[in-house]
């Protein structure tokens, strides 16, 4: 038995182990359940002192609102799914921060998962989120995802999807990206401007639009400056510290060393710089290095790393705003692609002139 006090009046409420409902509060206060419901929602038709009595009773009886049931009546859960390739990526964490900021401001919660670069995991993630009744999905696809067939479960239910970073074009979806072709061109041209002529490109799986486009930009920059393209100067890795060490060892074993390296990932680039320095190779004197993403590590490595700034937080904010706008206004204009500005940040790892 629980005894509540309001303005000197004792209110007796029976307590049990079951969850408290508005009907329990109504019985305790000897009022209707509909009055309790309106009082909990601060309805103006319920007298102020009655609303206060209801709130006190709800708090003392440990009443929890069933938002899930309420949302289902509105055919919404106010939940957005987010799938990223890896959660331990600085860039992806920045995107999630941007998504979360906008989602929280708009009253949405997030369910976040990682595919670990696996389409099979991505399929499981999508199924889990569908069963959790997400209102919409924001996703950067796994490197081995070549089509969107596993997204059909969402498309058929008109659940909106926004892609970011790694994308596949779909007529009903918006993609938020940077111009990876131009970014690849800018990074390579910068190395050429520093006097580099034998430039290695290190990227990820070329099935992914981001790495394929950066490679195309690299090739175009070489072509525009009449530098021959050599396939043996293209390395494909998973892009992490381990792959940076492996790439550096491979480079050190080459008969003719490169004079420039463009790596589509900062963590890989910094591992390469460290390994080159251990071998007595000067950076940038012997080999100039450019990375990608503007990770925190790019600012603490010695020499600090020239890189492409990838606006992760802004990308997350725009992806979330686009999705929520679609949820709130199904007739909103459906832009196919939103392109954000990147920036070449020149630091000591490539500066020769």
C-alpha cells in the first residue's frame, strides 16, 4: 500500500509488481482515466490543481508513459536507423554526431549499427531495424554492397532512406556526398605541383564509389599534366594502420621509389609516414604524402599530414535534416544528390615549394 499526500489529503494507492497504468492512477485519485490522460498531457481543460495532483501521483506510483504504444497509434516510432561501415572511424563518428544533433532537436532517437564492411551484416542490420519499426534510415553502405535489393523491404513500405558517403543511386533516395573525383584530383595535383612525378595511389575496395571516384580524379590529374599512369602504382587495401605498414614495406621494396603518395585515408597515411621515417626516408624531402579525411591523427603525426577535409558533422546534419524533412513532408522535393564542399589542407608532409 502506498499513501500519497496532497494539500494535507491522504491518498491510498495499492502497489503491486506490475507496471502502473493510468487506470491505477485514476482509481487512486477517484477520477476518470481520461482525466488522468489529459492531465498527464497538460490539457487546458483539466484544472491546474487536478493536473498537479495527477503528476504527483504518477511520480510516486512510478508511472512510465508507454511512448511506444502512443507512437504506434500515430504510425510513428520517432526512431531513425543509422548503419555505418565501422564505428571506430573518426569520420563516421563525426557523421553520427551530426545526425544525433539534428535528430535530438527534432525529437527522434537513433538505433546505430555497423556492417563491418559486410553486405551480409548489412542485410541483418536492415532486417533488425525494420522489425524495430524505424521511421527512416541513414546509411553508408558496406564496401562489398553492389546493389540495393536488400533495401526492398524498406522501399516497399515507403520507409525513406538517405545515403551518405558511400552510395548507390536510387530514384527514391537522396545521397549526401562530396565530389570524390574532384578531391582525388586536387590531392594528386597538389603533389604534382610539389614536383612529384611518380605518385602512388592507395585506396579501398574499388566497388565503393568513393574510392573509385578518387582514383578517377588521380588518373585525370596525371593525364592533365602529361604523366604516365602505371597500374603497379595503384594499391588497394582495407585502409587501416596495419595496411599502412604493409603498403610502406611494399614501397620500400620497390626498385624505384615513388616521390609522392596519395592515400585515401589518414590512418593509413600516418602509418606509412612512420614506417618510411624508420627506414631513413625523408618526408616530404624524398617522398611527399597526402591523406584523406582530416582525422585527428593527421595533426599529431610528425610531420603533420596534408589531407582532404571531409565535412563529417555537416554531412550528418544534412543527412538527418533531409530524412526528417521527408518524414514530415512526404511531398517534399526529392533531390537525388547533395554535394558538400571538401577542402585541401596543406601541411608539412607534402610541402616542398
